[in-house]
């Protein structure tokens, strides 16, 4: 995922300094004295973007493997489409992308003609269709802190003021939140969370999110089977070890829920389906390409486009939006384009035939494909050591988090805590 901040890096780093470095005028107390006081367990939700489930079997993740052995783990099914923003929003809302409104990393809405949602968009309009967990937590008096998470910087429920250059009115954010920027290292992110844990109980977050993007970046650049991607998984595992050690030193009990948003499949320019080779460009406007393509018809050209798209194609299947198979739970949201084409894992769509060779990795494929399976590990004082669970859908993580935070079950969401009930210490 390429997730770029909209703010100036220098400004972010200045703001982050208060979290990452204890202020000189109020140094943190020694770990021993902090640990002497009884501490309420915290819940920390950690995303390792693009960490395919089987990366855990490569022998480079001793810290994650130890947490899995002390708790539970599974090869988790992402929601469709297996993209970054839709699945991060699913995990914290309990609603699949078709319902939560974040239907892709890039999208349009007829209510906002001429505007496109990107991974830098923080206008609440795009996010308000499903409530994230930290809003319920804050409303229940549970202090939340988000060290990056898609949507955590948004004033959920609010609106952008007219002619304000993006200023918002109303809405709820976590009590503490950081604007994403790739320049903030993994170690800085971990240190920021640990510094939150050094606060007095009254202002210490009880629900925290933490996000790492380097495994996804390596997977895209090198492919899932490259040693450099494995090395990236090992490097993030070391950061998890640093977090666990820091929590232990502080005497801070924590329930860790570690997830990925999707897996990764190997791709090659030799496995490309050029849309302009199967349909006449005069008949359509193409919006997205990659593992899937989304298109709309030029007015009056619907019949010609359907005849071309809905025919048989090797390694690709296309549907009218209303005919997308029900198992994807995708196709009713107005933000989805009228025509949708899905490639087989390892194949990709493109506007036209690539003009230079390319290899690497990508995601967005059928969420049931083994290559899209995502990491799930949970461990902590509320979790029994039951080992490996059967695969489950990632909509079930949200109800688990509510259980860990002591929030009542939410109505109307797409998942439940059935996969974890035997593992929870009541």
C-alpha cells in the first residue's frame, strides 16, 4: 500500500515528538515504580499490512510465534476486495466494505461529482457510513490512542466546513491520534505507544492501535516469495518483541490482537490482461485496474460494452455490478462502479498492454484465495492458549475487540465472536 500523508513531514515530526520522547520537564518515572501500581490491562490492535498468513511459518518470527503459542492464531480471510483501506475499516467497524462505505482504496460517489477518494482523504463524508470502534470506546469513557490506522485521523460523524481548506466541524476522533507518515520509523511508532503507557492511569489509553507498512511494501516491490520480503517480516517481528519487552518492563498487562489486512500474490507483466484488447475504449471509462478492474459505460454504449465484457475471457471474469456473486458480499454500495472484472490470483488487468517487464506482488483478489489469507494472532491475560483456530472472516475481529474492552455486543454488524468464545477468559 502507498499511503501518503497530506501534512508537512516537519509538522508531523514536531507533533510526534511529544509522544515519542518524554518531555524534559516531566521525565517518566522509573519502570520499577510504575510497575508497583496495579494496572488495568490495555487492548492493543496491531496491523502488519500485507503480512500473509504463511509468513509466520518462515522461521523469522520468534516473537509472533511465541505470542501465538501463548494464545491463539489463524489464517484469517480478508473481506472483499482484499485491499488495504476496505479491510482496515472492516476490522474496526465489523461491517464489510459494501456496507462500511470504504469499498476500495480509490472510489467515487455521485453525491460528490468530480471528486475522487484516495488514501489521503480525511473528509468525514467518505467515512461516516460505519462507526469505528474508538468512537464507541470514547463514548464509553475508554481512552483511545491510535498510532496510525486508516481513518483514525478522521473526525467521524463530522463534516468539512465550507471554504475552510479542510477544517471540520463536529465528529469524534480518538483521544490521542497520529497522522500517518511513512517517515516515522517502526521503532518510533513502538516508542510512541510505550510512552502512552507511561502516562498516569487517568490519561493512559486503554485501547490502542499500531500500524506497520514495511512488509506490504516489500511484498509489492519484490513479491511474496522473495528473501527480502521474508526479511521485512523478520524486522517487524523484532519490533513486536520490542513492544512486548517494553510492556513487561512497565508492568503493563496487554491483550495484543495482531492482524493483517490481506495477503500477497506474485505477479508478472507476462500475466496481464489488457482491457483495451477485450473491449473498445470508445465504449467505457475505466476507473481502476490491477487485480480487478472497475468500469462504467459511455452513455448509449452499454450494450456494446456488455457484449464484450460479459463474454468468456481466460483468467478474468466480468459482471454487472448487480451480478457480482453473493459470496463476495459486494455490489450494492453506490460507490462501486457499474461493471467489475476480477482476475485470477497472479494475473492483473491493465488499461493497455504493459510496455516494460515487471514483477512483484499485489492483492485485491478473491478473498477466499489462499494467497490472500492474512495473519491473526491474539495473546494476553484475557486469552487462553488454545493454539491454531480454523480460518474465519475478519469481520469477527471487531466483536472480539469489544469483548476485550468490556463493551456490549454491537447490533447490525456482519461478524460475531463465535470463533473466539472458547479462548476468552470470562
